[in-house]
C-alpha cells in the first residue's frame, strides 16, 4: 500500500505491517485501555519513523551516485530501500551502506539531550536509534555491515573475492544469532533464521552473476566471434 512520496521516492507499507499493528494495538486497547493503546501507537510510530529515515538515508546517498530508488517499503521487521542498481564502486557502496546507520546516529544525538532532561519518549527514541544503528553494522547480509565489509574488502581483493568472503562471514554471524537466540531470546533466533535466508538469496545471486560473467568471458575468448560485423 502506497503511503506517500518523499523526494520522488514512493513509500509503501506492506500489508503484514497493518495486520500486526492492528492486532497489537487492538489487544492493548482491550487489556490496557485507550491510554496504553495510544502509547503503544506512538512508540510504534517513532520506531518506524526512524526506520523510514534510515532507509531514506540510503536512498538519498545512492542518488548522489546516480542510483535511483524504486520504492521504500516498511515491513514489520524493518524497512527496505529497493535500489535500481547495485553500486559497482567500493567507495559508493561504503557511503550508501553507512548512510542509514549515520541517520540513526544523528537521531540518537538529537534525542539524547532531551532524554537526559527526563523525557521518556526522547529516551526511547535515543535508545532505539542507538541499538538500530549498531545492530545494522553487524557484518551480515543484507544488513548494512555486510555491505560495509564487502566494500572494504573490494578495495584490496576485488569484488568477487570480497563478496565471497563477506557471504562467508555473514553465514557465521547468522548461525551465531540463531544459536544465541535458542538459548536467550526467540527474537534473536528469528533474526538468525532471516539472515540465513537472506544470505542464501544473496549467495545465489552472486553465483548467478559469476556464471553469467564466466559465460561472457568464454564467448569473448572464442576466436573470430567478435572480429566480423553482422549484417
């Protein structure tokens, strides 16, 4: 469902977001009353407002490198800025990946003085953005830290080797989250499962790109194929 457009980028809300939000707020209204339900709605709005600004940071930084964003979609587990193309330059990928956590850092800095003055809402916003920014820097795809790691490795070893290494590190972190979650927190376990799934998707895309690149190179190496124009 489309909500609005920011700087030419459509912002959408996934239907699962509406279903879960209605369920949580409805339950809170029945069990805690109107005040409790209103407080939950406000904190949820602050959370996903921060998620939206995080994704908008990625999108606007990508625009500086002439990469447009098709949509920003908000899900119950977070947001996704769908870029029209992946950056091929490591510096561009690094800047785009860091832009989201940088927005969280800015929001943390803006909310912190008010939190120190005793504002409960500001304390929530500050803490939430600190956790969101740091968590997204974990070196696991599709989180920003995985892309930061790949960009840094690409400067030394090239894109293909960097992607392979980053995917391997990402898998270790995903299994780590899953293992910790099974012991301490079901939420962490769900994060681990999601990272394993998303990392697998990224791995399959990487393998498909590698196979296409190899096929093109093999064609180019065939003698005479590119030597004569076709009429």
